[in-house]
C-alpha cells in the first residue's frame, strides 16, 4: 500500500484560469519541478490524484499550481481549502531534511521507551506538535528544546524526555 504524507493545503484560487495557491510545509522554497501529481484526500484513506500542468514559486511557503481539468476560477475555488498529500517517494524528494515535516514516519522514544510513529506534524507559530496514536488514542507530543534530546535521521528516531504526567493526560 502506498503511504501518503500531508504537505500543506490549497489555500486559494488565483487569477481567472483556474490556478491555485498551495501553502506547503516542505521547509524550503520550491517550484516542485518534476512533480507530476498531487493527491487530495476525498474520504479517510482515499486519495484522488490531480495531475500538475505547471507549478511556479510564489514565495518560500507557497506555490502557484495549474492542475489538469481546472480551467476556470470557480472550479479551482471548489477544491481550495483541501489538504494536499504526496507519495512517500515524492515527499522525500521535496521536503527539506531540516523541516519539521521531515519527521513524519519517525518513531518517538521517551526515556528509551518507544511511544509510536509520528503520523502528523502540526506546526504552530509557537511550537511543533507531533501526533501519534498510543493504545488507540490520539496523543500530541510537543517538540521543544526542553523535551527534545536527539534526532537520528539514519535510524528515524526522535528521542525525548517528557515531563511526568504528560502522557497520562491522553491515556
């Protein structure tokens, strides 16, 4: 089964010919050169491909996208506000190693005890949260300098030392 990684959101239609603005969290300025397809999650774990006609840089976090089959602003507006996903292979090509989003799929270890795989990285202005599932429950782990001990990109591990009681809130 193909694994998909969320990279951002279509935030608006632009112009009259159906161009869209993708706000991404890839951690670097990119035109997505060479990327042929993005995916939009229609239903839980059901991703529809949208083929890219053209892409160009707007700024460090945004790209103008022209997708097949979208030729007018009204059609583009219908899919704006949708989250955008890439396959794992494309994600690895375009995400900066230093970007928090590159931690997707890593395992969080708290005091040598594996907690689980990072399913989503939520970037907020004041902190980064990692979403995992532990015993069937959603858990949000903040990654900040007081908790984070080490990141091993080769082993895909994030070592943390969480304060007592933080996990108990969720479990």
